[in-house]
C-alpha cells in the first residue's frame, strides 16, 4: 500500500470507524447461530476463527497446517502469528462492521487487537448448564451433508427450544444420510468443555465487563429471541 492510500484509509477510518462486535459462549450456547443472524441483518462481516482455521487446514498439507490440525484436535490454542494473519486477511474485506466469534481467546490477543481497533459490544451467550447438556446430548447431524437436528424438546425454566426432528427417524430429510451424534457430545466431555471454557474466558469476560462493553444474553427460545435481542442489545450500540 502506498502512502497516499494509507492516508486515505486512515482518514476514512477516523470519519467512520468500523464497529466490532464479539461473541462469547460455550459450544451449543447459540453464539454461532446468533452471529450468523446478526451478520445477515447488519451486513457486517462474520469471522469465526475456528471455521477459518478448519478451512485453512483443508487447503494444504504443509507441516505447519498439519501441526495446526493436530493442535485443534487436542483443543490447544493456535499461535498468535497465525491467528493475526487470518484476521488481517479477513479484515481486508470491506464491511461497515465486523462480528468476531472465537477471538480473542486470551488477554494477549485482546491487547494486541485493541492497539488497532475499538470494541463496541461483547455478547456473552449464557445458558443454564443442565439445559445445555440436554441440548447437546440431543444434537444429531447428517454424516453425509452435515445438516443439524435435535431430538431433545426443552420446555422448562423459561426455556422453549422445540426438537428439530427428521421426517424419518435416524435419517436426513435432505439426502437420507444417517444421523449421528458427535463423538465429543457425551455428558463427561460436555461438562469438561464447559469447565475449560469458563476457566479460560473468565478473565476476558471480567475485563470486558469492567470496560462496560459486555452484555449477558440468554437465548432461551433459540432463534425466536433474535428480534428482541437485535432491538434491545445491538441497535443501541450501532
Ligand atoms: P472453535 O470452533 O471456536 O471452538 O475453535 C476450534 C479450535 O480452533 C480451538 O480449540 C483452537 O484450537 C483454535 N482456535 C480458534 N480460535 C482461536 C484463537 N483466537 N486463538 C487460538 N486458537 C484458536
């Protein structure tokens, strides 16, 4: 990039800085669904760091990508240099705002990010632990096309999350593939993932709460809560 272009970009940034919205929440809390819905209604770029990494390791079998693949399988954090390179490439896409899911994962990432960008809103998707376990145990997906279903019907403690059933039990509506549960969706592993998530993110959530940008949100009725969420939580910050 030449100097006049850098100056133009900087001037336009000062006039109209991009909005940044971050999503936090354990797997199954609805954050991915809400991030996607929000991206649709605002036109903001939606970057899921986990998805980007998974796409990346499918593209080539270099030693670096092989190592990243192993680290993801072990649940280890990928080195910051890789994460910030992905972010840099993604942020070149034009959009008036950006939704980040899965970033930052630690304080170092947060601080480095904040050297360049202001975070407008952090949404912490919270769900009652027992409900989450039930929901994840009912989760099924087609082993052929990946379409998701849920066998569990939750209607208690203010939650209203109807089952998403296939027309023919055990088989996908779209391609008739077999419906399977994820290997890591067992009660012991689910509770371990939740504990690990809480331990790792507690400090980040505390910091965002102190800055006054964090909002806790419980999507108790799944996607039916999105319109109210958009009007009450997001719109005032746009
Ligand atoms: P997710 O789909 O968000 O659960 O992420 C899947 C895996 O990708 C994580 O367990 C990490 O190995 C890696 N990952 C995702 N986001 C980050 C990040 N911000 N920093 C480091 N590693 C990450």
